[in-house]
């Protein structure tokens, strides 16, 4: 079992605080709406009106190119999107100053990178949430999944934690693990229906679903596999729960650059009505934006940082 870190406790505490704020927004829930390189890509352009952002292709890169770039162009800002294959590669670009910011990871992943690499990245703003879901090529509902079914889960820490907690929330298993601690397969205390829990790399789960009964996928991998929450998920995380904030994707930058007016303009573009409409049309529930959630998150995060100082 992985021991909770102080950063994880802080993030979950912030998420819990924000959840209280979000409950005030009845009717305004989340709108349904990778070491890598940029091989073959030109080096980022430079200049006061050029904003270079590291991203992964889906959904972040697509949202940046199709929504944010045209909106920023109207303000005289040229958005350059550099695609990366891995989170570490993108984080290295942000940390080194090769790019001005990044839009590709959760705040939990960012904090883990900071700890492991003695980096100082920070969140500019929470932008969107990709709900974890259970999917199947064989069954149309959880009720149809038989006892002893083989369920494939992503093996890395935070994704495995989310997958196991999703199974537990549906009453399929029970976990003996506390809040703020990442759950692992050995933390399953009851498995009354005898499910066979297998793990694989997060990007490999979808490819194994032909030989499994159920697979647990994050939003980006569900998108790549052609699934949607609205049409295909057997179950998914509660978008109004603390996990939606603890594992929200953020726009990140090197510490001290969060107030760059160009990054603030990008934040507004990513939380705009145009962005809401784009993700609703193209991702069918696999990407959820909510400006109120982002604002509440920022307030809670600022209060947390002030307390730490």
C-alpha cells in the first residue's frame, strides 16, 4: 500500500472544500460536454504575443487548436501547441521554459512530478475533468456481468486507485483503505462475486478488452477506444464528488508565471462557452468543463497556499 503524502492530503482537503462550494451551484454541474518529445515538430516560436503550450493530443491538444487558438487570435495572441507523447516530456518542457505552460495532466500528476524531479510547477487553473468509467465489449449493463468476470484495471497508482474505488462505489468489491491513501489490488477486502482483477498499463487496457469482460478507462483512453460515457459506460465516477476535483486536469506553468496575462487569457478561452459547446459535441460526456468549479478550486487553492505560508 502506498502511504499518503502531505501533498496528496492537501489536494484531497482542497477538493473536499471545493465540493462544499460546488454544491451551491445546483443545476450548474460539470458540463457534459507522456520521456516524450515533439519529434517532427518545429521549436516553439518566441515573442511577447506568442504563447507556446505543451499538450497531449486528445482531448487537450484538440481543444487548444480548435477552440482556444481562434479565441486568442482575436486578442492578438498566437497560440502554438506542441504535442508530447508522455507527461514527463511535457513537464520537462514547462519546467525548462521551453514552453510557457502545459495542458495535459491532473494536479496530482503535476505534484508527483514536482516531488520526483525537484521541480516547481504550479496550477494556473483547473480546466476539465475526465470521468473514469467501466466499459465492456460484451455486456450492456453491470447487471449482465457474470460472477467470476475478468476485469482489467490500469496499473499505475492514481489510475488504479480510481478504478478500484469506482468498483467499490458500485458494490462490486469492498476496500480496506483510508481516505488520502492510494488503493491497490491487495486492499480489496471482499470480492464476493469472485471477479478476476488484472492490471495492465493505462494505455493498454482498451486493447485487452477483447479478452476481458470489463475494462476501466480514463476519459482520454476511452476517447481513443471510441467509447463515450453517455452511450457506452456501464458506470462512471460521480462528477460532483471530490475525485472530480482531486483528479481534474489543469493548465500548469512554472512557479511565478501563473499570472502571465496570456495564460489568464488562455484560461478564459478554455472555460468559455465555445469550449463548453465543443466538448459537449465532440466528447459526449468524456470531458467535462465547469467555470464555476474552476473558480471555486482556485479560491480554495489560494487559501490553502496562504495557510501553508
